[in-house]
C-alpha cells in the first residue's frame, strides 16, 4: 500500500487529533534506522517519543516477544502472571521502591499514583489531605485527572469543569511552592525534567528543598518518570541524578521498548494503602507487556544502556555546545542523558525539523525555538557525530 492511499484513509476515517502528520509511514526498523513504505531509510533521533529505548528489531526483545506471542497473550489478573512478578522484582532491584503496580500507559500510571496518594491519607484517617500540587508547564497525560494535573491551559480549557484538587506552581520557585502547600496537600507531583513542554530540568537545589519540604509536612513526593525514567536521563531513574527518593514514581514510555505498559512504583508503607479491590485493571501487567518490560530490563543490564545514555548523552550535549560557536543562533542546550533540547534564539525549530527530515533524520520540535532529541539508548558516539554533521548542514540551509 502506498503512502498516498494511507493518508487518504486516515483523513477519511481517523479522528483528527494529530493534525497534519509528517508525511511518512514506516514499515520496519533495525537498530536506529527506520524504513518507510517507499523504501527510504531514516535515522531515528526521536525514538517514537522516548519509547523505543532499544531501537528497532533488538534481538533480545524480538525473540522474547516472539516466544511469548506463541505461548500466551493474556490471562487476566484473576491468576498469577509469571512475567509480572519477574518484572516487578527487576524494577524493585534497580529502584528505591518496594512494590509495583502495572498499568497500560503513562497517563494510567499517573492516575494510579494519584489514587494511591489519596488512598494513603484516607487510610490514615486524614481524608482532608486530598489535594495535589503540580508544576506549570508540566505534562502528565491525557486522562481527565491527568489533564487537570498537567499545568498547561491549552490541554484543559475545553474539558472544564476539570477534576478538582490540583494546584499549579512555577518550576524552580521554592517560595511559591511553600506558599501553595497547606493542610489539604496530599502530594506534590513533578517531572524532574519537563519533557513535553521543552526539556526544562528542575534545579538540584529545588529538588532537594522539595524533598525536604515533603518530609517535613508529611506530603507524598510523586515523581512522574514516564519520560525521564528507564535510562533516558543517564541513570535507571532520573531521581538518582538528584539524590532524592520519591515515595511514588511512575514509568511508561521506555519500559516496554515499544509495547504499551505503565507502572506505578512506591515505598512499602505507601503501597500498603491499596487493599484488595481498591484498584485494578483488566489488561495491566499482562504476560505480553511484562515480557517486553523484562526483556528491556535484561538488555539494560547486559548492555549497560543507562550508562551508555549518560556517556553518549554527555558527548552529544558537548558537541551541541561546541556547535554554538559556529551557529550563534544556538542559545543553550538543556537536559541530561539522551533527553536533550537545543534552544535557538530564532523561531527556526519547525523549519529545522523539516530540513532534518529532508536529510532523512527524525527529531522533534517544541514550539518555535526548541529542537527535542530523544534517540534510542543504543546510539554510539559515531551516530552522534553523524547526527551533528547533518544538523550543521540543515542549519546552514536555513
Ligand atoms: C508521555 C508522558 C505521559 C503520558 O503517557 P501516555 O503513555 O501518553 O499516557 C505522562 N507524563 C509524562 C512526563 C510524559 O512524558
């Protein structure tokens, strides 16, 4: 089927929530290369929005999934699920959490985290502690509660009245956070690097103050690691970069290496507030999704991918900084590991993304000024070198 026919079907039958998409449809991939329906090859530096941590056709993930598909897809949570237990064990071994619950995506993981935080205070006979503080320009997903948690008006306005109980404060302004906290505050939920709104890292100082405030006031700290987690920021989980310990953190994107899965991870005392029947799900933690998660974790261990993310991420970041000498339109580079944003003084991000696409490279753009880079965690220094050569050529063409 050719691209034009696919576009025609999409326009006729698919709800237009994604607008005019990049005119390409991929059929298969290998490593960090994607092949489209017309036979063109593209180098992927966007990783399906931070999802394809292992790139494409990773042998470990492919063979584990192939075997699982032939054995069993779904049984429900009425029965024990081996891969679910094994993946839970793996996540606990690598994190500060004690217990896991699996969901199907990031928003659903965040919903679970919000419910868990409320349940924690409900069971402690403090039901008045029910409000959640989040940050302006945050992104927590598309369900109704997550839209209310998300600190961006454009996602909220049409869906009023919003789920009550959320307050938003500016990032890295500790005074504002202190002012917002009151006796109703149950949890503070944050991204340590805001991804969707343009790669804005939290400062270390703010993160430490935030964690200390939560301890002092008996407030749960929820870290949304849906994007920053699973090696993306150069460690298994981004909170490691900040020397803080969340009470609850959520995962999704990279966890399944392309298979939908989400997770909420919590400290024992918090996790214990979910009793049988308090939360659930038909699909979450099924044999297939958790098989994918397990294969991703095993690849992380064998191939040291979080370390690779840090090492190649630092290398790439430094190369962007060096490029700024020849291209003064580059103001700065934000982010850590392989979650980077190149910030421009002129509104060229979309044109640059297009110029990169013409050169068969996939990247993202946020607003007019930020190029967003989220490659698979398997990239090498040589891939980074190639990328920067092409980026320089694209910049020159503008
Ligand atoms: C992508 C994202 C989500 C939403 O995840 P979905 O799988 O799309 O529901 C939530 N939080 C953050 C930080 C994200 O980047």
